[in-house]
C-alpha cells in the first residue's frame, strides 16, 4: 500500500492445481502440505485483495509472471480483479532505472528479508523505489 502496509497469505490449492515444482518449493520454503493446512481459498484471497486495492494501480517487477498467477487465482475464484496490475518500470525515470540494481542490492542487505514471500518482495520494491528516488534527487537531475 502507499503507506507501506503489506499483507501476505498462503493459497489453498484448488483440486485441479496438481502441478508442483520442487525447485519453487525450495526457493519459497513452503511445502505443498502446508498450503493445504494453512492456505486460504482463492475466493477469500481475491475478495480481500479487491477490497483493499479496488481501483488502484498495483505495481510489480515481473508483470507478465505476476499477471499469469493472479489471473489463475481470480479465475479459480470466479471473480474480476478490481485493481490494475502495472509494471514498476512505469514509475522509474532515467536516473532511477540507472541506479535501480545497485540501490536494490543495498536495500536487500539492509532489510535482510529471510523468507521469499510476496510481502517481503513488496517491501523490498517499496523501499528500493523510495531509495532510488532519494538518490536521484540528491545525485541527478531527475
């Protein structure tokens, strides 16, 4: 959210979601059994997202990838998405683009996010955007 709040939840797999990638499990540290035990239904998640994000642009750094997964979630819930998923690069000026990777590395070192989760990724992007903008205000013409 613009104020820095975030939300993260596990998704309970639908019956026809049978594909499981052991490499993704290792990256995220989430066993499939954990999703069945603690995951929320796609409908519950989509209703929450729609309520919190209605009408807002939501920025991500992997638009094509994130859109596919969100579409699958919303299809399972039989609900429309009430927010717009947008590419984070739309927010970046030339200076921010030039410094992005260096600033992100510094932010990741400072935050030391231990788990690979959506909320941690969002926090990293949020902090990197702010830091890149501050750097460009100090060091560049914009």
